């Protein structure tokens, strides 16, 4: 049988190429995941301990006053480095960095100064700044440039004295300033920890609420936290690798099934001349083992090269990603090899059994496929019906009770039912679609539909590989679109104004005109108000809402007995507003409502404002952004127009854009990863069609002999491939949309009450079109090869 094995490998090498390609892609996926994980882990953990290298202890303290005392009242011989940041607007001339630019501390002495200088000098006092290298490149900054930090009373101007790399990405920032320039933002400072040089007792005296940690233990915990985060990402990537592996199993199983169906005659002859069933089984599985070893080894090499190349590209294009060196541990190599072998052997298990189970005489008869009247057919139908009923029941439980485990189990069971019932479902759909195609495409389309449905089990298996990828892709696209719609409603409530500018002094008409003339602005509302005194808070700017044309949502506006205060100021149930001149007869008592939706200003109704003052002045601008407006440019225009009046800008549009960007990134990443499975599925379709062309060589020659032209034969094969791709895609789209609806009802509605199902018709149409075009491309070589064979040569083929 060794001779038979070697001869078979030589003879059928080309036919195994697509199956090998599916294994190569799956294994390479695993190895690339390992490379990315190692690079991420190395980059994140390499400099974790740098900020604490000279510290005696590490303090966890969150009270801004205590943090300030640690820095400002540290006695001689001690030092404190605040490891945290605040997000503030930063400008370099006319270039706005954005409101979310991170500003952190740089100490003025060597102890605890952890940034690595690459150009210029370290800041030596107030008014000087250090800029992170990637930020400097992004905004074309150089030593000597001037930056404007913050807005309003806390605004600062600093000069860039140096450019630096930040070895610890966990506490890295865009701009580093000394404590005197950071102190005005202390109330908004997020503090990760404080590195302390000196006696721990002194630190706890200055910051009684601080938790004191041993430096080495704290760094070890940080590294463990980083590793855990990377492990979560790795598991997510391996989930998509598993999906690709499942699709690869389907493709390989289909490949083996077709190959063994083509070789049934040869296998039967071997049985007739004395080969036992066990010998044939060992020989065929040895073929699968050799295929798995070669393809897995190739996949490891491709994945290793691809992983290193991908890390190099990411590091060059996005240096702020801070990836380290891409390495693949031997354990990952062994694991990837095992994945390839398991995928191949698992996929070949059933086809090899069916190929050797039949006796020689039955093997010489044609394969009838799945017959619902046979015992196996009835069992398959019963299993499919059971899975379908059980899966739909679990999905109903998930929707009604918002039970996530029931949703997952129901989804798996329902999809498994579709796969089990595929030999009846897919040919039925092909018949319907084929009749429509026949009315348009004539004889080639009728032949294509007949050929596609001739082997129901094979057709269903081929469609199943594409069905997996399309279903998941459609579910993700629809789920994300629905979530985006729900979030848009939520963002309208949280940020009813695209941008606000609140001033401590009156805003002039010229400033209003400048904002109105900006190409980033569609509409401006100038709100009139005054300054009042709140007993618990001091002076507060209050404006009246008399123009709602710029609002996206008006549900949070105050009533006559209410005042809307920023959440940071709203501490009492009721408060008194007293005019700035102290006129007690104009004071009003109002119910306090906290909000973050309108910037740093208190809101009242026009009637309430009229009770407070007879001479209101413009104190705030509300802006509706123009379509396609840039959040940073909008903020820059508002800041420039109101700066002389002490304007403070709140950019709701930037927050909306950040949420949209996150959804776009997640959607693109998930669809891109699922694309691997779709590629494998399309390889399977091409392989099935190619092997079917070889199997039906005499049939094609006979069609040519009775008058079918080369062009019609190519059109028939192209239509067959497109029909199969479209049917699988349409079915997958329908199932994916249904799964997305269940997911939205089960998960999203726990956070948002009213979530409509949003169908991204453009994206779903693109999925169908791409699948159809890919199916058409998959048939080019097989169709060309079939049309090139003359009728005489084809009929002479045994």
C-alpha cells in the first residue's frame, strides 16, 4: 500500500492544493496571532517599571488636594512624581490638538524623571514643556515652539524645551509640564499612582488616604495586569482563528469527499484485487496526514513571516502603538502544527470512512447522495428538525428574558440545524433562484441550476463553508448598525448641542459673527444671561434657553422652578440664585438638576432670567455643526472667537466622533477577521467547481458534441459558481439579520430601551455583490480548462 500511497500523492497533488491552502491560512492565522500578542506584550511590559525605578514606595491616592500636598509640601530629601494625566485642549498656533490631548507631569530633577530625552533639554521650571516624540511628529513640533494649554482661567502658555520618548505606555501622555503648570488642572487630573522617594510615614502624613505599596510588588502587579489584558485580546483573535478553522474543516471535508467520489472506481478495484478495508483506510488517512504536515509547516513559515511583517508595518505607520519585537514561542509553533493536523485529520475522517466502508460492487455504482427515504436520511431530517425547534426555543427564551447563554446556545443549535438540513434546503433555494436565472440566462442558466443541484450533499457542504462567514459578517454589520442607531439617540440626549462656548464676560457681536461665518458651523444660538451668586458655589454664569434650533434633543431643558447645573457643581436638592449686585428681591429659589450636556454654565428659563436681571448679555454660544464638520477645527474656531471673553469650549461633536470611530474600528476589525473565513470558503467553492469539472469531463464533452459552444460552457460553469455563491450569501444574510435582531433584543436592550433594528442595506448589498464576484472569479480557471478540451478528447477520457 505504500506504493499506492506514493502514487496517489503524485497523481492528485494538484487536487489537494486548495485543501492545503485552507490549512495554510488557518495555521498562519494562529502564528500571526502569536506574533502580534508577543509584540504587544513586549511593548507594553518593557517600560512598565521605568516610572518607578528610583522610587522607594508607590502610593495610590485619588484626592486632588492630597496629591497636591505630596508634590508641593514634600520636605527636603523627598520627591513625588504624579503618574496620571488630564485631558485638555492644546493649540500650537492655528493647529488645535483636540480637547482630549493628554497632559502629565515631568519632574525637574533626576530622581523619578522617567521620560527619555531625544532632543533638546528637560523642563527646568514653569512655562516649559516636554512633548512626546510621536505627538511632535504628528503636529510638526520642534524645540522652541509655543503651546497653549487649557482654556479659561486655567489656561497656560508653555515653550517646548525638549522631545522625548515615553518608555511606559501605561502612563504616557502627549505633553509633559512641571507641576506649577499642571496644578491648575489638578481637579480634573486622573491619577494612576504617585512614585515617592523618601519615608512612607511622611507620605501618609501628607496624604492620609493613600495606599502604600512596595515598589517591586506594584510593578509586578502592573505587569500581570498587562499580561491579562493581552491574553484577552489573544483569546478573541483565537476565536476568529477557530471560526476560520471550522470553515477550513468544511472545505477540506468537501475536497476529500469529491476526490474519493472520483476515486470510488479505483478504490473498488483495489478491493477486488485483495486490498483490505483497513489497508485502504490507512493509505487514505496517510494521504491526509502528509497533506496536514506539509500544509501546516508551510502555514507556520507564512505566519511567522506575515506576523513579523505586520508588526513592522504597524510600528512604522503608527509608532504610538509601541509594539515590541515579534517573536513566536516554540509552544505556539507546536500548537499551530497541531491545529493544522487536527483540522486536516478531522476533516478527512468521515470522507475516508465512507470511501472505504462500501463493498467493491456497491462502490462501482454511482453515489445517490442523501435520500430522505433512507434510514440515514430520515435520521438526518429528524436531527435537523430537533435542532431547529430547540434552537428557536432557546432564542425565544433569550429575547423574552434577555438571557445571554440561551442566545449563544440557541444560535449554535439553529445554525447547526441549517447545516444538517442543508442537502434539502440549499438545492431547494437553488431551484428557485435557478428558475429566475433561467428566465434571464437561457440554456446555460438552466444547465447551471441543474448541475448545482445534482449532488445535494456536496452542494450543501460547499455552501456551508461560505454560509458560516457570511452569516457572522452580516450579523456583525447589522448588530453594529443597530447599536450605532441606539447610541446616536443616546448621544443626542447626552450631547444635545454639538459644541458650546461659555464665557465669564459678555461675548460681543463680532465674536458671534465670526462663529456664524465658520464653514464648520451650520447654525448658532446666542444665549443671553448674567452672573449670579450661589451660596454653596460662589459666582456662576447662568443663561436662559430661548432658542432651541441648535439642539438635537430638548428633553433636558429646565422648567420655571428648575436650574440645570453641571454635575460637578450640582450638590444640593435646592439652591438660591442671587443677582451679582446682591439684590435680595430678585433672588430665586430653584430645584437643582445635574447635567453634563451644556458645558460649564447654569441653565434657566427666560422667565427665571427676567427675574434675575433686566439687562442680560450674551454669555454662551450653542452651535449646530455643519455636515462633515471636523470636531477639532470647530473647537478651534469657537475658542478663537471667544478667547477674549474667557470662553470655555465644550465639544460634544468630538465625543460623538470618538464613539463613531470606536464603532468603525471594531466593525472593521471583526469583519476583517471574519474575512479570513470567507476567503477560505471561496477557495472551497473554487476547489469544488474545479474538481467537479474534472468529474464531469465526459458530460461537458457530450454537451459540446451536441452543439454547446465554448462560450456557453464557460457561461454555464460561471453561472453555477455564481448561483452557489449567491444562494449561500442570501441565506447567510437572512440568518445573520435574524441573529442580529436576537442579539440586539438580548444584549443592547439591557442598556437602551428603544433600539430599532437597522439594516445597513449598502453594506449587506456589498456582501452579496462581493460574494457573487468572488464566485465568478473562482470559476475562471476551471471554466477555461473545461472549455479548452475538445469534444473528442473529452469523450475519450475514461
